[in-house]
């Protein structure tokens, strides 16, 4: 096997020195080696791709749909996404100039931040949240600025936003992920309208990561773009609501003048998405069968959420029942201290239950654990039984 010439050791992009390995995946790999472990770590749906999506992908392959698509994605998928945005959220996006199909929401995050951020520009990131936003902001030369949200609701209020803007008047962008990872927090129409009133007085571009928009419980998702269309880039996709993580289909929607630059960056990065994967996503976004498949998964997640919320409350954790996504963000019982990494490590090693330490999600997450309930009820029951025994013996 070839070894790198030692003289190349300092030839890397120096920005990468600021980027650390993802703690979540590192921890997940470590605990995955434990025999019989029940993993409530990675947010990957346990459902199969809906049959309507599978058949569409198969048909695309059999029909030799194997050539370069437009950089923004197939016309059929962009039209389906336009329909999806209008049908679910009453938003009007032109499939020809205001929508781009990305390689998952991950590429959408990179494309958005790379297109907007110059070296030294600040990016406001309410925390606790998915750590990739700060990582990508750093990679493109930006400065991630954490805006710590107060427990137990973890909601960005107009007052918190105003204070962050006062402290960072040159901030270029705001990342708003809701329903949120790891907290499951979402926003009402009134809350979004109040935030939009503040944002309208700024030049901030809001990157609204709404990848969990179809997975809400007892509330209907409202997009920030309903109140701030000219400053909002919506990120969404098929991974979570369609259980299509491996197909890597996401999208960005926004005003044409903003999207023009993003589309240029996006096309250079990927050339074009995969034809069969896009074909599979068309019925997810554009048909009643796809809509029903997502609804069936949503109902199953809600049942799991309700079970875990009751179970962890009984076990002594402080639990705020999430209104969306498929995560529970629980505070350690007082008897267990506040070291979430130590507790999660011990629970994995001694109870064979893997949960992600809350501190991995930034400011405000210390002393919490994130549990993914994107797994079967049988595994959730087993995890609770093991943890109950573990806590009694601790």
C-alpha cells in the first residue's frame, strides 16, 4: 500500500485544521462494537422506501434513464417538489428557477453556506443543534456563532435574536433547523411571524432546514418562508419523510436571484443527481400514494414518541415531549450528575443501550441525551427495560 510522501504533510487546506471529526459518528462507531447493543443513536428511519418509490426507480433503470440530468435535477422531480411545497405549505416556487435537487440535505447545507459566506463572515446558529452547520461554516471560512437556547423549550425568541444581532451586527446568515435535531422543537406560525418581523430589518439570509417538516405531532408545520420569502432558503428532502437516506435526494428552494448563485455552485459540485434516485422521489413528493406512505410512518413515529416520553419520565429523566422529528432530548436525573458523555458511555457498556451525549450538539446540550426513536417498538421496549435495570443497580 502506498505511503504519503512526508513532504506533503503540510500541503492540506489549513482550514481543515479547525475541523474535528463528528463526535456523533465517532461515538456511534465505538458503541456499535458492543455485543447486543440497542442503538438509539443515528437518525436513520428503520422503514423501507415506500413501494411507489421503489417501483419508480426500477422503471427508470429498465427504461434506461441513465444519462446526465439537468444540474438542478430532473424536470419531473422539480415539478413534484413544487407541487409538494404548494400542497403542504402553500408556498409557490417555480420549478425552473427556484428549486434545485441536491445530494441530500447535507449538500444543500454546504452549497448554501459556500455560496453566501466569505472568509470571516459570521453565521448565527441556535444551539443545541445538528453540529454539521458549524462544521460546514468553518470549512467555507466562516465563523459559527452559537446562540444558546433556553431549556426546556429550546426556542429562538425575538429577544434572543435581537441580542444576537446586537452582539454580532455583521452576521451574514442564520441557520434555523425545525423541527429540530436534537430537540424535536418546532415553531408555531405566530412564533415564526415574530421572528420574521425582526429579520425583515436585517440583511440576513435564513437557511431554514426543514428536513423533518412532514414529521410533526399535534401541530402543522409552517415554513418561515410564509412570512419571509425574500430572505429564506428552504432545505428539505426525501431522506427522513420518505426513509430514503441512501438515495441522497434533497432540495433547496428560494428566490430566483438567490438560487442563481447557489445553482452555479451546486452544479460545479455534483454535475447532476442520480436519475433512478430522482425517479424514486417523484411519487414521494408528487403523488397521494407517497403522501400516504409518509403519513403512515409519521403515525408510527408518534406512537414511539409517546411510549418513550412516558417511559423516560417514569425513569426520572426530565422530558419535553417533542412536536416533531424523531428524537427525544432528555435531561439526566439529578442522581446521575451532569456528565452526559460519561453516562452515555456507561449506559452503552453496562446496559447495552446507546444514546448520544447532548453536549455533542453544542451550547445548552450538556447534561442531556438524544435518543432516536427511528427504530422498532420491540427495540425501544428492550432499551427501556435495560435502562430501568441499569438505573436501579447504579
